[in-house]
C-alpha cells in the first residue's frame, strides 16, 4: 500500500499494531517502498506530526468480506451454504471493544443479518 502525501507539509506515518508495525519518517510525495500488509488483523495508523490524523487498515485472510456503505449496509455475495462466524468491526467502537463475532448459518436462500453497534460492541 502506498501512502502518497500531496500536502505541502511533510508527514511521519506509523503503526505499532500487531498486524503491521512500520514507520515512514518525515516525507513528501510518494515513499519509494510500499507497505505490505501480510498478516490478518487491524492496523491503526497515525502521524507523528498531526495527532488528529488517524486511519485503520483491516486485513483479512478470507475472500468473504465486505465494507459497509455510508448507510451501514454491506453485502457478501456468493457465500456457499454452511456455518460461519461473522466478524464485525467499526472505527467508532471503543478501543477496548473486541471484534464482534456473530454466528451465521447460510442456506440456499439469501440471509439478511441486521446488527446494531454501540460504543462497546453489539447492541442486543
């Protein structure tokens, strides 16, 4: 993944997350070497110069994933029938809230699973 800096201000992008630890020290333009996220998990990114700059990279090791649209809806297509565990995460969850796990059984027909998240995880 490249982290282009199109500002007139140099940035120092970093992550100390278990999924990926790296630093791109003060730079402008496009760093020469891309960052490879090669381990599943959540990487939280920051900037040493601007505390308000934060980003998240979610790396998954399954082809069955989706990112929700602005309205909160997501769709995973072509899921074979079977028993699964749906992993749910959102940046607005409290840092201490674990990834939410929801058992899900897929049959021959589409499954419509509705979830509601609060600051500490799923709302029952």
